[in-house]
C-alpha cells in the first residue's frame, strides 16, 4: 500500500535551514565567478524582499535571489524541475521597484544539492521571460551561467536531505488538493480572535491523516497538533488557530462558502 509522507514543523524548519545555508555559501561562489562587493541584504533588513544578496561584476550591479533545493523530490524521486522565484505579478512589480532603488539588474542563483555534491547556476530574471520560477530541466541548464558543476561541497548537509516520516494511510483518498483557476489564487483563512488570511497560493494540499496543509513548494502552512492549528512563520509562530477555510480569491470567507477541510479533533 502506498505510504503518505508527513510534512511537519520539522520539515518546514529543515527547508528554512537549507535556504539559510545556501545564502551563506553563495558569496564565495559568486566571488570565484568574478563578482565583487558581495553583500547580504538580509543584514540591512530581516527577510529582505526578493533579493538576498547584492553584488557587482564588470561595472554592473545585481540584486540576487538565492534558491537552494535538493536536486530530487522526496515523494517521487523525480528531478525537482522548477525553483519558485516569486508567486504573483505583484511581486514582479516589487522586483522592478527594488531594481530601480539599487540601480541593479534582478538576478537569481540556483543552488542544486545532490547528496555530497552541488551545482550552482546564475541568471537574470529577464531571461526567464516572465516565468515565475527557475526551470531546472536538462534542456534549460545550458542557457544559464554555471558557477559550479557537480562539485563535492564538503559541507554537512545530512540533516537537510529530503527525508520524511511516512505512514500507511487509513484511506486511499485521505489526501486532497485544491487548485486555483489560471486567473485566480487560493487563499487560506484561519481564525484567532479574528480572521487572518494566508496566501496567495497556486494550490494547497491537505491530508486527513497527517493533519497538515502545505503549499505548492511543499512548505507547511499550518498543522494540527491535536488541540489547535499552528503556523510557523516568525510573525505567527506559536499562534493557536481554528476553523481553516480555503477560498479561491482573497475575499473574507462566508460561513457557508469556501472549502472547509474535514479535519476533526483527535482524542
């Protein structure tokens, strides 16, 4: 019987640690490729929007978003073929604003981890031609600048591998996915002395058995701990939420509208 992988708070924190480690090693690879004046923008503003680093090369300045991923997906073993860069057109306008503010070219760095080895690719947002993610398939890689090609990294990535706890589901239909139409987005609403909206998302997946709701990147948005729903972003960590409601569109959910996941209190 097919097992269900459980995405939990540990999973979300592992993804955050992987991202932080990527940002830490990125400057040395950029410098090796001829960049200079490399600086971490998160030192100026915690969780700086879009860009993590700013750097110069050959008279041009770049604001760079660093995306670090395991090469293969845990659930399928398939290539992790697209690294999400930004979620909505609103973020694209924000990137344009940041580029003008720094007089810089928006760019990205994709760090691909494969066990004890890594590959690193550099490119600009412009060359993605409006794609909100970085395609990482074999036919796309030759169009990027390769800063490292299947090199031994010598770092301890053991705790950051795609390893998940699993369980055999009680029902074959215990996992559900809600997607938005191409013109709309999915939003999650949670109640904690007033409604809080999370999103937008391209899609949300929720599982009756593991009691989690995850977004299209595999990040846990909220998880049931037996007493309440918990969220893990720094601004909301430790909150106790109730009444998860999923809507297509950002409007506040009506009690009789929206999708209410069939999660029940465990005893």
